[in-house]
């Protein structure tokens, strides 16, 4: 059976990454223009998942809700790997870099043409999650959030731009349902220690033991499927993984 990479090489109109290169660092605090809904209920997902949503109407009848969010999805390797593992789960890649979003949209369109009926459950959008994440998801809507090989922002004055912080964890906890999983991996030990410090201190997340992760089908994709993860493997670098479960809020029980 042909692999996803084999299928991607067969089509004459598949996007090529060399035409979609963009610098890794983006100022998340700059005033860029984004399209975002006033509230989650006003977001029209039908253009992203036409197979799962009825034609747009006044009440936007929905057949399903997005459950997985890949924050900073890059070229979309994780989404493409997860799509066949969770064929009935809608997942979205959220990325701030325009060229990468354009590439992933074209990649998804090509995969849908090559494998009719498949890859209908993944989509990408250009958005700044550090500003607009709660505009897209209801409280407790998501069952998985992925933050993979995020920008380290090495300079101390840039640390405030890191995607994991007390403020961002409050937003992740809001949109992630109790029992949901937050996946974090990086090849930068300093960033891993930073992320782990904030996650361990946040009261609504508890670390999942490594032994328990062995039965999670998403973990191999997290470790091996992204373009950045593959580059780290080629360079024989180290990958630091930690996964956290969203626990019940005692104040709401």
C-alpha cells in the first residue's frame, strides 16, 4: 500500500516546500491583520471541512466540532499523520506564518484529490493563537492540544513571546476539556525546562507518566511526523517530550 509520502510524490500539482519558505521568527505582538470570529458560535467551519458541514445557512447547522488543535502547525506533518488515525475527528492547524499556511492548504487539497474520502478532517488557518485562541473554541471543546518544536525565543527579552506561559496555559485550560491532553515537545532543553516549570506550576494540568504514553497512538506522530522533528532526527539531536492531562477544576466540582 502506498504511503502518504508516495501519494504526495505522484500528483503533478502538489506544493513544493522550497516555494513556501519563510523565516521562523515572527513578532506575535505586532498589529497584523487576521480574520477571526467575534465568538466561537460565529465561526464558519464549513469552508475548512466541507464534508462535515452542511451548506452555510443562517443558523450554520454543524455536523461536528473541531477537537484537536495543533498550535504553530508549520508544514502540517502532524495533521497529515493523525488524519488516518482519527478519521472522524476534526483537527485544525493554527499557524501565524502566511506562506506555511498557504503550503498546508494546498497540501491538504492535493491529498484529498489523491485519496478521495480521506484527509477531509484536517484544515489549516492563519491566526495568532496568543491573541485569538478563545475566539475559535468553546469552553472544554478540545480533547487534544499540540505545541511541537515551538520557537524558543532564545533572548531573555523575547521570553514573553513564548507560546507556553501562565497566561497561555489559562487559555489552553479553558478550551481543553477535563481529561484532554496537552502535548509538548522540543529539541531545546532550556525551552523544555521553561515549559515544564510553567506546566508543573499550573493547577489544572498534571503530567502523564511516560509508561502511560506508550499506549497513546498520537505520541509517535508527535515525536516523528513533523518536519522539525525529522530534521532533529537527521541531525541526531535530542527530543524532549512531556504530556499533561487537563484535570477537573475543584471550584467547579
